[in-house]
């Protein structure tokens, strides 16, 4: 089921188009990462989905409903990068208030405070919270009612590693329950194994959209083979298979996808010199740089 549908969306600021004919869908149970430099149009696109910014062209629907409509809002949860709450309230008071607005029992708020690691601080005033604690409270309010669509804008900003792990566990649960997730972030490395698709914006245009494997096939970036040598075997390895030595203990080969099997066969032929082999495909940061740079090249 398509929860979010963006078809040829356009946004203009004076004579300039800030969103240029963007088409993107997010299915139920799907986690999509929305990437782009500052000013690429991520925030504007999210505002259009929320109905906070008018669309100048194309169409956007949330579960079949117009952005900003009552039905679309009921089906949408939003976590901004910089959350703001009533500083005089405690975390528990604030979240229970949002639970009532969502038609949820107070126990739902208490459960979420536990799951985001704020149970011990639930009775503290929000004014005493750190940025990371405020972000965790924002995540809890975004997850109060299972939404059709969750829009998460830099959701791990200010979170420590344990809180980040807890956050992505909640996102996985949300998707497993049928929620659609659109997650905007600059933390590329942590997104690799935690999203199903990558969408990259560049100057308001969608320049890439696909799974990590699909983007790798499309980009055709080199693959690295890192071969750990047996004791004192690095020089012999280089002499047999080429490449460059690393720290005197390994050899690195750079090859294309088409050359990978041939290179591995060469390594296998000298297995008596080899301790281990690691195949390192291009990471998301490399793919991001590739597609962003490709968009800058003149047509």
C-alpha cells in the first residue's frame, strides 16, 4: 500500500524553483532515507508533505488524502530536528497531554517514556532536560499513536550511541507494524543497514532513488578487496596479485564489479599466503558524493 505519494511536486520561491518536479513514494512498512546537503530542499519537501507549505505544481497525498487535511494529519507523525515543549511541565505531564490529544491512554505515554530511556527523568521539568533528552521526548510524542506516515527530520541529533540504537529499534518496530517512515538525516553511516531505500535531493531535484544495492549497481563505483596476509606475506602477496600494502599486514586491491571474480580467483591461487579476505563495497557516503557530484555536471 502506498502511504506517501509525491508526483511531480514543484515549489517556487519567487523566480526560483526550490523543489523541481520531484516524484517519490513510500510504501507501508518501508523506511526511506531522504538525503541532501543543507539547502537541497529536504525541509521544504517535508513542509509540503505536512501541508505547512503550499504546493505550486504536481500532487502529494498521504494515505490518499490532501496534505494538511484532518485525515492526513491523523495519519502523520512528525519529529522536527529541534523539538520544543512547555519547559514548565515535566516529561510525563507533557507526553500524557499529547496522549490525550491523540486519544491514547496515559499508560501509552508511560510505556514510551520507558522505551526511549526517560522513565527515571519523567518527573523532571523539561527545562532541566539536555538536548538529547528533549529529542528522546520528541521521539516518544511522534510514536504515541501508530501513524500511517512518520516524518523524522534529523531524529538522532543530540543522541548518544545507546539512544541511537534504541531509536532505530523503535523505527524498525514502527515499520514492522505497517508504518511508512521518511527519515531525513546527515548521519549517512548509521543509515546504511537501517533503511530500505535511499532518496537523494540535490538543489531541489531528486537525483537518486533506490536500495543501497541498486544505487551501487547504478553508480558502478570501485570495490575494495582487503586481503590479510599470513605472517611476513605482504610483500609476496603484492608480487603475486598487485595492489598496495596496508600497515604491513594486508594488501588492498581496487577493482570494478566486473573484475571482482577474476581478482578473487587470483587471490585464491595464492591462498597459502592469505589469512582472510574482506570485500568492501562502496558505502553510502561514497554513493552520496557520487550522485551529488553527477548532478553538478553539465548536461
